[in-house]
C-alpha cells in the first residue's frame, strides 16, 4: 500500500533530522585503520593524486623542491613522496635551509656519485678491507651505517650519520638490514646509498660490539691504536649505542677525530640522535654553524632531505590522509608512549592528555550534562590523530567527545591508523609505523610523550615545537600535564658526559648556549635557539 503524503513527509523529516547525527556518529565513533583507508578508493588513483586540493605541481616549483633542498632529475614515479610531500605541508619560511647547506649538499651529491657503490674509486678502496691495513690517504672515505635498533632510532641515527659524513667529507653507505630499502627511497641522484650485498666485511656486522677487536674504544683502552702508527686498520668500528663506554665516547674529541680521519672505512652502530654532541666538537664548530645558523632546525632539514617514504608507504599515508584528515579545519596529533603500559590503558595518562590539550586550548571542554544532538551546518571540525600501541587510549579519548557536545560547538573526530599490541608481521609493522610517524608530522599541532623517539622524528619532520607530556614520577600524575618544547630538535638521550682534556666524566649541557638539557629528561641534551632560561 502506498503511504499517504502526510505520513511520507513525516518519515522524510525524521530521516533528515537523524542523518547529521548518524554522520557525526560514524566520524567520531568508528576506528579507521590504514587498510580500511586504502579500500576507500583505488590505490593507484590515490597515489597519483599529487595535491590534497589540486593536481597541478608545475605552478609551485619552489615548494616542490623545498626551495632548493631537493634537486630535480629523479624519476618521479620511482619515489612519489619526494616531490609530492610539499603539498601536504604548510610552508614555513623560518625553516628554509641556508645557502651554505644547499651548496654543501650539492658537493656531497657529486662526491657520492664519484665514490658510490661499484665505482672505480669504491672498488679500489674496498680492496683495502681484504688486506685489513691502510698506509696512506685515499681519494674516497666512507662511513657505513649498520642497521641497528627500532625504526624511529634508525631514522634519527641515519640523519646523525649523514651529518657526520657531510662535515668529514665521507660518503655515507647504508646497511639495508631487514627492510631499509623497502621503507626509504634513494636520497642521492644517479647513485645509491645502499651498501652492496657483497661488501667484504658485511658478515661481521652482527658480531660488532663494544668489545670487538675492531672497536675504536676497545682499541684505545688496550693501547692498540695511536697517532704515531705508520699504518692503521682499513676499518674501525664505532660503538655509539646507549651502552657505550668512556673510551667509545672519545669519538666526540678533536684529538680522536684527527686520528679517525686517517682511516678509510668507519662502520657505525648507534641508537641515539648524537648530533648535539657533534656541535660540541671544536673541530666542527664553524662548519656546523655555517650549515645551520638556526640550530633548532638540523633534523628538520636533514630529515626532509634524506627520509622519503617509498611508494608502498606513501600509498598508506596519502590514502589515510585523504580519507580522514584532509577535510578537517584543523588537525592535532597525539603520540602516546607509556613505557610501563599494561593490557589496559592507564587512567592517569588519559587524564593528563585531556588536561594538557584543554589547558593549551587544543581541545575544547565538553558539556557533560548534555548529549550530542544534530550539529548545525558549517561547524568547525578538528581531526585528532592518535598513535598508541594500546587502542584503549584512543577509545577513551574518543568516547569523551562522542558522548557529549563541546562547549565551542566544534565537531571533534578521533582516528587511530593502527594499534598492534603484538607484532605479528615485522615487515608490515614497520610499514605502518613509518606511515603513522609521517601522518603525525602532517598535523597542525603535536602532543608527544617523554623519551619517545617516535615523537622526536614526527616533530622534526613536521618542523613543529611539540607540547611534551611530563613523565609521571612514582606512578603519580605530574603537577603540570605538559609544556611546550624549546625546539623541534630530537633529544640526545645518552650524551657522552665526557671531558676530552681531563678524560673524565663531565657535564656538557653548559658548554654552548645552543646545547641545553632536554625538557623530558635532564640526562639528555638538545639543540635550541634563543633560549635564556635553564631547564631545572
């Protein structure tokens, strides 16, 4: 039976009233994943989309090349993120690279092309590894980054190793490890940064440690190496991980850098962002000052130059961004890392995040006595991207804004790309983790956890000073929930604390005004600019 006109109009009116509520419910309530985002549209079309708002790249050459930080000449299809990434970020002239850094990068690219894998000069220098000795200068010298630690630490140490190579006129070669080649595009034109699989001493990498016979610190301790030797080893191992000893820390001394400069091959393992301590080596001080007149932008510049997601990772990033973040008026990233995390979310951490974001005016209060009704048209929307290994944090934060309207009338949507409590597949875990880090770096504002290298990488790539959550003491919530970071630079969590002249332990944070103690740990140091107050 056909309904009467009156009944039909009533049904239609009820549907129109309910529709905005259902839309709001679907935006705020559901838990989208990276895989779901990729299913929303054809992957190939999504990757080929060059801008969130326009497909025309040719009209913005300066943005595309980051004002000269990147160079043209690559096959753009082989690494879409290299030139598309600029269209997903807000340009900030403050972060522009110095002209001297740009010229040094061009010189480095020429050096890498001349001395890179399988060139005549590379083959000649690699033969020294077979004999094990070097008796004179070589035209090409190398620092080899050995794959070590988890993904965020790898990214921090890749940038550190490259900067060391840049200021010492060495070529950086990267041990591909388990998945480096699958995660990062080649950064240098017409050559490769990947260490050849037939590298003569590659099979020794797993056994290299602080007590290895080729370890520089161990050799110093045993008196096996000094400046007076006519012949030196063809390679030395540098142990710059968190458990390094006092002799390993002499890497950061002028006298030792003069000796290391004579060795053609340096193999490095590190799990910390050691850049701040490079700035404390007098031998490098002037060069680093010319490269980075704004000290707080080092990782931002190096990360944008070096760390480009491969097409597979870029597909995850752009699909998710377009599906959940692109249309929001504002975006907020909340990166949660709780080191004593159990199977359930910690309530005090949730309360701390809410206190931090509300006091900082990043999220509005809610009307706890009211329920959400159909929102008015043209309301401001904010997308909040949450990353945490435990999905309970995302669910708890989402529920606060799902159940009650905001006092400002804003519509707040919460999204979590993935929440793998257990790493079922290591390959896919790092793909998702890299995508999450990059998505965080595309948000307008960041809230990060203390001591978290994932947060350090995201803020550096974004070029944002984050709001840093204070670390609770004795399981108690801190008096202040968070504070703004002094700079976007990562923290060097395990600095050497070593005086090269006295050869004794010493504080290093007061040597230069631009190297200060970190906000989230007094044991670490970081690069800053324009800071007059100390961190106590």
